[in-house]
C-alpha cells in the first residue's frame, strides 16, 4: 500500500479488506501522513501492522528530514499540522524509515523511483529510464513504487521491450522486470475515489489491484474540523 496520507477512514476500510484477503504481510511505500486529519492513527497502524516500509516525501518533511521548500503552501501547512499531532514514537518511526528497501525475495520498495525518491513516474518513457538498470535482477525482479497516487504497471519483457501493462490480473514472468504502483489508499488521483492497494503473490509473481470504498464524508468532516485546507476534502469525492 502507498500514500495513506492521514486518511484513517480509508485505512480502516483497506485494513478490513486486507484481513479478508488473508495477506501474509503488509508493506508500505511511504507518505503515511500529510493532507488529512488522522496522522497518528495511520502511523501507529503502520508501526503495528506493516512488516516493512519506506519514507515518503511528506513523511520526510513531517519528521524534519526535509524542509518542504518545494511543497505548495497548503501541503506544507498540512505537513506541519501533522507534525504537531504525532506522538514521539510515531515521529521516531517516520524519522527512521529508509529511502529504499529490498525484501528477502529481491523485491525493491521505493516511494517515487529507484533513482530518486521524489521522482514521479507517470509516463512509460520515464519508467523505461528507471527499469533499464534493473533488468536482470533476480526473480521476480519487481519494484513497488508510489508517489503518483495512480495505479500503474510497467513491465520489461523478455525481448527487451518495456510496456505499460493493463491493470488486470498481471503475472511477472521469469526474466521479466516490473515496476508496480498500488495507487493511493488515502487520496486516489485517477478519478476513482475508492482506495487502491495491490496484492502480490511472491510465489507466482501475480499482481492484483483492489479498490475499496470508504466513508469519504467522515474523512472530509475531519479535515474541515481540523482547519486544514478545504480542497483536500473536496478532491476526495472525485478522486483527483
């Protein structure tokens, strides 16, 4: 999962679905905080339930690892608000998250891109630049990335071509390399307001994107009650 962004209502719904799916492990790709009004709840959940995770750009600003100089004013305001509403243990957790992490299966976790945690990978040509150095990584040769809030799959095939794969049931075959984005739990931006996460089978290399409805109105009310910028609430309803 990625980009929870302090949306406790979305996280509750996704956590229930993860339990229903009987996932063996949960890993996160950062940006646990920012934008919405439940930062402590979301970080505490990650501390207690995630087997591994990496730092996002909002996590870095909230924990003091980055200045936020490139954030627009509302995002910086939300980050500073999040920092004021985190426990010392949660702040310490964010401060200790690595920028990249390789799982025992060889899977690489990043927030934005392997070369730069702040890089946005929307386009196939951008993914090609990132995937080229990864070709030949031991099976399954998979990178999980977030940051864009848009589900995506880029796969380098055996013949050396890289394609933007459809978000249906996907299987990463031997000698293939894939970069997979689970989408966002807390602030989807693909014009679908349902939370998005990814189930991956490390034995078969199969990936499935799952969308989950949640109580958008509850999250919106919390954002407004906290005095956070109103458009953070508005955009949740249409997934932008």
